[in-house]
C-alpha cells in the first residue's frame, strides 16, 4: 500500500498595518482551532520581499493564501496586488482583499487586478471574526490550491 504524504500546513500571509485587525484575524483562527500558519507583514514593500523570498525572508514559505489590506504605508495593497498577479511565479496565489473600504472603485480596481475575492472588514468584532473563519475555511478546507496537499 502506498504511503500517503502528510498534509501541507496551510500558510497564510497577512498584509496589514493595523495591529488590532491582525490580532482579530489571529485570534479568530486560533479560537476556532484552524491550523493555519500565519505570517504577518506591515506593508506592501515587506510583503513583496516575503513573497519573493528576499533579504531576511529568504527562507519564507510560499503562502497558500494572502489576506491583503488596501490602505498601508510605503506600498499599498493595490500595488501589491498588481505586482503579485503580474509575476508568473506568484500569480497563482489566491489573494483576498480584506479592507475597510466598500467604495465601488476599490472593489472594481481590485477585481481588475485579479483579486480572488474582495471582503469589507465588518466593524463588529464577532462579525469580523466570522468572516475570517469563513475565508480560511473555504481556502483552507474546500478549495484545491496549488502546491498544497490535504
């Protein structure tokens, strides 16, 4: 009988400069027993270094999912999304824009840049937590992702 390979840990890159939002995301995934490995970067410059495994991120794992805020210092989420989806090595990584903006132009621009989903962060803590769990559950348990064995 063939030996099955162990499951690949679900690697999630959170790109967000709001420490409170990052804490909610982390808490939601830990509280609900979801076995994701989380990596957090505060802006788009560091996100691209992580994704390209540059500098201090040379040993970074390839994430299976990116949760991307739009409004950040130095390099915003739109620029990250544009660079990531234009890079043949990175383009297949699903990106969920998770941001406070519900502006039509932000939604349209994100999808034009090939975001896989656009989610407005709920103001209510429990709703925000629920949204994070739904995103992780879909991408971590339902969707088939490149380079990931379950």
